[in-house]
């Protein structure tokens, strides 16, 4: 069930972001995409009004920018990375609910599905923003913390 849900969510995210032809959130996307391009060995983007951005999300994108060189193929890679990351919210939330809160399988799947389809999770995949990495990292960090405390 988790794998099926994950695959369906990847498809849903790709479908929702298909109509977005390129970056639309000016400062955030310029910062993260510019970092990824620089990390991949490309030239720096000129971002005169953009503040500095941390490299976490850009590190995830950089390998794809090193492989894909056209703007359209890089944007598709961003959309694919976002879809995979955001679909991971579903199994990670299910595992968190099961392990941390001792939820039944049915409650865990239901709660994870709700968390995976809330507007904030669905809308993020349409932009190159760090939240796409942060959202799955929250339950992953909870699971890691739980594992670190278990004998």
C-alpha cells in the first residue's frame, strides 16, 4: 500500500506541476536554482536583488543540473525531484505515526495520506523551494531520533 501510494503521489505531483513552464517564485527559485547551477559546475546566475540561500536543497538538485544542460530539461528534473521528495512524505508519515505514536496501520495510512495531500504539500512541487526537501525531512528526523534512543 505504501509503494502504491508513493507511486500515485509522484504521478499526482508531476501532473500538477506539468502546467508550470519554469520558475515562478522569483527570489527563492533564483537562489536555489542558481546555487544548484553553480554547484554543478555551471556559471553563476546574476541575482542582484536575491538574498543568499543555503545549499541543502540545491545540493539535491546539483547532480541533475550537471547531467541536464537545457533549461527545459533542468526544469523537468526539478519537477521530478520535487515529486519524489514530496511523495516520500506519505511513507515517512505512516512510519512516524506507527512507530512514534503506536497508531494502528489503518490510522497511520489515513493520517499519512492526509498529510501527503494537504495543499501545502501538493502546491510545493510546482516551485523550486526548500520546503520540498524540508517536508520529508521532518518525519525522517523524528524517525532517526527515535531510532537513536532505542537500545
